[in-house]
């Protein structure tokens, strides 16, 4: 099955999460020197809740769609819930088993399950998620 | 236009008949003769070379030593040269850096490297330059593969460059560069990894110092490669890896070393690899490099024509097709190279995307990545057509409506 589904192409092209974030409380830059993906995740945290998030930079469709889908998922969520989603996603793309409940929580991000069979692209599809993990781990 | 089709020589196409393999520059597929002879070695002659007095050891020693001679003949190198086997070009390049370069370069000396050199050329020389306080300088190239400066000076002790650049496809004017370097007394490390098996090579017309190659990029098995060098250079070099086979006498505190080339081959060697390498040389000779090169040039010219007809493609490397090896690097407007490669894979077209182990070149050309198609004797015009169709498909997926 193609990784380049409508959802991924839509996120890659819509750009609704690719914007400057005024008053961001956390910024984390991630890059893959191998292919030149270079994305920054910006997050506004308020009382342990992700009030807003956005990204900037450049990268392939997989890296941009994946960070954009992630942003839609984590917005308005408590940091602890975002962390659970993030861990589940990273397990899924490594081909590890993820509970049904967490698979449901991944919503659109489930599309990236196929990355577990595309070792050359895993780094693209996890770039934004690693930025999120770093932000959360620093709290 | 070429109508040649030699896929039948390559068993991989029996397993994957629909595959369009265009990543030959990374590694080649193996003709039947190579897999058969390698298997036959293990069935009929397997033994430890250089160590036993018995029949099979003598046989495997003979095969191994014959390999050196066949490599020399294949390159037109006379008795002034010797072959040293390694596991690949990378090991050969490290060997040269750690022995010849380490021994001969002093603080303040210059090592000159062509910016399109592979990481396996650059990194070992960087290490030596740092250790010795030597200065690493670059010959820069633009996106068409034209040199932008001349960094060779009276202080240059080493010039290192690829014969054919795996990032731009440029065939360098090796004869002129060898002369330029020799005029200032420099020794040249010529990385032949993308040249061997693609273009006719004749050392008799050149004055080569060091030449390195990998068998697996020229139809031979993975795990065998080597360097061909002037004996006078090898004689003056200290050992690289040490241990069994490369010694003369070992006492508790000291060792004397074997002569050239054995001094540079420590431990039990890859005889099956050498057998496979000889089979690959036989395969290449059975068609002849002139014919192979003509076929690959025809593919280059056809692919360039098809790609140039697409306004959304940017092509790198020389305009002059006679200066091009069997590969083309390019970018597709609006699609990241890694997405291009993944979308082509959906159509069973295998290409490479990324920096091709030439990050300094990419940085200099201000490219973050590129796509690369590369081909060998088994590729066909039909492969190029399928590749171009797959590129058009990639544009469609990305929502472009192209009119051709
Ligand atoms: C020009 C060039 N030099 C050196 C190498 C290194 O070859 P290997 O990885 O077989 O050692 C390669 C291939 O990767 C190459 O394209």
C-alpha cells in the first residue's frame, strides 16, 4: 500500500500547522543530516496542557505530514496524554505491539504504521515526534 | 538507441522479473558465471591459501595469486604494478591513508582532494591530515562538474579524486590531473570505484600511482576489492593490518614483514571473492568494455533526452555526454528526493536518494539531497522508460498536473 495517502498529501500541502507560533514556550529543532529534513516544533504550554503547537522548516512529505498530524493530535491535550500518544507512535513505527486503545488514540497517525517496513524512511516519519519527546522530557 | 538486453545473464531477474534496478553505482547484480564459479570454488577447491602443503591449499593459493595478475591485465598495468586485495575500496583507501600518506606527509604539507570525492576518500585523509598537521585543500566543482579553482601547489604532496564522480557522474580528465600533480611532485590516489567495469582503462596510457576499486560494483561478490599501485610505492610503505600471513619472522619482541603485496594482507584472505572477481572480469571481457561503455552511453543519452523533456527536472553533471559515466543525479521540482525514491519504489523502480556519501560536495553545491539513477550492462531502454513513467507518477501523487 502506498504511504502517500490522501491524508498525508493533504497535511503535506495544507500547511495549516506550518506557521509561526507567537508566544511559544518551547521550541525544539530536529534534523536528519542524511536527507536534509530540518524541522522545528513550537509549543505553547499552559498549566500542563498543550494550548497550541506549530512547526517550521523544510523536509520531505513524510516528515512534514507526520509532524502536522502529530500537532493536530496533541493540541489541547494534557502533556501526560501527549507523552502516551508519542510513545505509542514511536513503538508503532518500530514494529512493536501497541495496545488497541493506544492505536485508536493515534487516529490519523495510524497511517504511518507502514514505516515499520520502510527502514529508510523511519527517520523522516519520526522527526517531529522526537522533537515532541525532547520537549516533554525537559519538563 | 540500443536494443541490447542482457538481463538473462543475471539470475536476480529470474526471481524479480519486474524489477527496474537503477542503483548499480551502489552495488551491481551478479551474472550467473560469478555465482556459479564462487559456488564451485567452495565445492571443489576450498582451503586456506598460503598455509598448507596439501593439494587443496596449493589450489586455493594458485587461484588467489592468479587473481592479482588478472586484475593487473584487466587494467593494462605492467610489471611495475602490484595488486593488493582488500574487502572493498574503502579499506583500500584507508590502507593508503594510514601507510603511504601517514609516512610521507609532514606538518604544513598540502593534501588536495576533489570536492566530489566519496567519504571513503575524504574521511581517512582528514584523519591523517589532523594527525600530521597537514593542510587539507579542495578542488571545487560547480553543478556541471567543471572545476572552479586550482588548489594544487608546490606544497601538494597528495592529490585524491574519483575517476568518475558518484555524485555528479563526471568522468574526470585523469590524464591531465595526473600530469598536473606529478609536475609538482605529488602522488595521486585515484578512486576507480565508479570507473572500473564501465569504461576502458589502460594504465599504459597513464602514469597511475594508486588505484582503488570495489568488486561488488563491477559484477563481483561483495567483500572483495583492492588497490593497484606502483611497486616502488608499496615497497616503501609500512604494514597496515598486522597478524598472520603478512610476516616473515616473528620473535617474542620483534617482527620482520613479508614482501609486497603480502605485507598488506593480514589474516586468511577471501579466495572465493577473488574467484568471483576473476569471473566478473571474464564476464566483462566476454562483451568488451568498449561495447559495455557504448551501451551505457546510449542509456545516458536516452535518459537525458527523456528527463530534459520534463520541465520540472533539474539535472546535475556535465552537459557533454562524453564526460559522463553511467549515472545521472537530478531533482524533481516540488518533491523531496526521498519521497521520489519511495514513490518510484511503489512502481518497482529502485533508485538512490540522499547525499550519496558526498556531503561536502552537496554542501558546496547548496543541495540538501538529490536523486540518482545509475546503471550497468543489464539495464535497458525499457528500464529508462519505466523510470521516467514512475517520475511522472510521483508528480501526479503530489498533485501536479503536468502537460508534456
Ligand atoms: C566513488 C566511490 N568511491 C568509493 C566508494 C566506496 O566503495 P565501498 O563502499 O565498496 O568501499 C564508492 C561506493 O560507495 C564510490 O561510489
